[in-house]
C-alpha cells in the first residue's frame, strides 16, 4: 500500500502578522548577537504556534462559577504532550509550555554525528517520554533541514505509544525537508512552520536560514 501524505502544512509566515517580525529578528545577524533576545524571540514564536495549534484540539463545555454567577466556557478535553529535540528545541518548548501549561513533556537528543568525509549520521542519545497512546503530540525543533532528525525523533518517540495526532513545529523549514517528511511520516501529522526556504548547502544547512539555532541560543559547542 502506498504511503499516505501528510495531512496539512501550515506556514504562518505566509500571512502578515507580528509573527513575521520575530522571524526577521532571529534571522538578523546583528540582532543574533544578543542571545537573550534570540531565545525570547524563539519562545514568543513557540507561544504563537501553541495558540494556533490550540484551535485544532478538542473542546467541551464547562460551567465556571464566578463571584456573580455561572459562565459556560469551552475548555480543552485533554492537554497535549509537548516534546522537543535538544538542545535548540528548548526555547520553542518553553513557548509551547507557556500556553499548554498542564501538558506532559518529552525530550529527545537527536544530533548530527559528522564523519571525516563531510557526511553525517543522525544519532539519538537520550529520550524521556510519558505514554503517548491516543494522545496529541507536539514535536518541536527550530530548524527542519533534511528532515532526517525529525523523522528519527518521531520514530523513537512512538515506541511509547501511538499518538492520535502529531503536530510538528519548526521555525524555518527547507522545501527538501518538508518533502522528506511528507514521504516518511504517517497521515495523522500536521506540520507548522514560520518560513520555507528553498536551498540547502552541501553540509545540509538551510539557506538563507539563520545559522545554528542551538549555538545562537546557548553558545557554541565543542565538536567531537
């Protein structure tokens, strides 16, 4: 049987809003010199993604007692599980968690292990996750380049159960990475991005992209 395609891709940057201001700032090499602002902008981007994703979730009516009577309000029937790819995903994670403040959390370390010939493999070293069976999963990583690490992260997470639906959150995605996800991921996936860039370098970095989000947020790491 042929693989089903991803249900939908939402590019929030396609419509003008303050969201694009934050995208512009995390790309700007001068503003990037302030790591605290870079982290805060990614956090705010995560908050906007959370708000938009919340419109896709299930709600039920609930009575709330106020000092003057009763109010009928639609509220979430269940909180999602918020998962992030370490370390760059921590900033987006905090933004998502600011809105889904009762969510369970998962963390996965998926990184590129570079070879001497310039190639690399994706390796997973650490994984912490609650049961995902029948739940809504939000999986965040600021950059979607080839898409390989996102697919591997998802495949590692679903060992803890099959989510009812998964929302992939990435600040900037390459066209190639999106195509890869559409081919490799199941149908119950929705992708959320802030911008789609067409080019990847030979080292699989997005152009124009923004550089290494993890380094910009938390400092340059020593390469082994």
